[in-house]
């Protein structure tokens, strides 16, 4: 491929969960409960204290909800179960029965929505307002930004691990984007930690190119397609506005990948050459490598990104075979 080094941050085994999303929802549920206790008693309880049920008189009535294409819903459900709270997850039509079963296994109730991810988000917001439920969303909207930031703060754990494991770090980062939470966490954290910072390339499905279109417009804009993609965790028609100041400003290049790139890239990760370790990757997890391969096949793109035999490229396998990606 004409590169110096490629490393993959493999999130397929995170906590036995199978995806990076395990880092976000649990922390955000804790933050919400901890804040409520803090407001009542002017104290900051630890994660362990809340998990043990301290101050249940404050936390017991919280009902958590979110819309998800799979993995974020599992993480919120896991957090609610950990702290003993009820949880309702809204799933879009395309989410598989296996993903639904995994959410139910963590004690959550599931409501299926006859529509896509954005439709599920809208339905979740309506029901939460009507019932007094607390939304733990990984996408933002006007007036709702603190919780998505808590979710993204959880994701920075994986970036800190990269920095500790890989001195001197990457020169180029290919990161997939759905609504932008993972991309903002990765790009923002590395931007803050490295000087000079790496070159950042955001990768999306062709039918869910909301970041590509937003870059062209210079402001948040919808995808050009209907977000009908096998990359379920990236099947988003709109970005999360809270991520725009980071991803929109710091990303050097935006690119898309066609559907026919998914399976060959997954097979390459599962059956690598030259003794590289095999990596179990889901459709969304392989998107960064699919983007890199496409660039390396295009001489003009390869040169424009200043890739060469000295380049150190970071990819993120955001999900394993049963995961649902990087929304």
C-alpha cells in the first residue's frame, strides 16, 4: 500500500460488549444520576456508590431512554441495569433481531419504530417528553448538548489508550462517522494532544454522507441519500450539531465509500496477510480501512493526503461481527 505503518484500535472485544459504544452510555447514565444526587445533597458520589444503590431515594424513579441502531442502546440499557433503573430503547426498522435480543438481555424494554434512525430519535423525544423519561442520546439538538458530551467523553478512553500504546502516534487518522460522536472524540482528543496534529479523514457510506455534504455547505446539512446502508451504525441522515465545531473545523478530508467495499474489507481484516492478527469486524467497523484502501488505489488522492512510506495510519475497528457501529 506504500505506507510505513498501519495500526488498528480494535474495539471488538471491549468489556465483552463488542463495540466502542460500551464506553459512552454507561458513563452518561452515571453522570445524570450523580448530578441529581449532587443537586440534592451538594455532594459528588462515586460511580461505586451509585452502583451500590446509595441515595436510591433520589435515583429510583429515573427512567432512561434513547434511540439507537443497536450498540448505544445496549450501553444505555447496561448502565440503567447497573444502577437499578428502568430503561426503554427505541429501535429503527432495520435493526436486527439479534441486536434487539442483546438489548432486552440487559433488562431494557424495546419499542420498534417503523422508520430509520432519525425517525426513532424523533419518536423517542416525543415519548420521553410525554412520560417524563430521561433521554441518554448520543446525538444532540438545540438545547440538548450536555448528555451527548458525556457520551463522547466516555469515548475518549479509547483514544487515550492509543496514545499510551503507540508512541509516537499516527500521522494520519481514518475515522468513520455517523452522527459524529466517535469522530469528534477521536479528532478532538488527538488534536489537543499532538503538535503537529495528525491529518484527519472522515469516512461515510455514500447513502449516508451527511458529513460530506455538511463540509460542502460549510454548515450542518442532510445526507444526499436515504441512509440505506449495510453499515447500520453509520446510517444517519443528519449530524449531531454538538460535534460540528470539532469535526467540521478539524477534519482535513471527507470521503465516502460504496456498499461493495464492505464485505471485501471485512474479509481482509478476518484473513490478513503476512502474519497480521485476524480482526473480527462488523460493517461499520471496517469503514476506515475501506476508505484507506480506496485512497491507496487513487494516485491523486494518495498524493493529496500526503501519504508515503513514512506515514503511520490509525484505523478504528469500532465494532465486532455483531456490533452496529459508530453512530
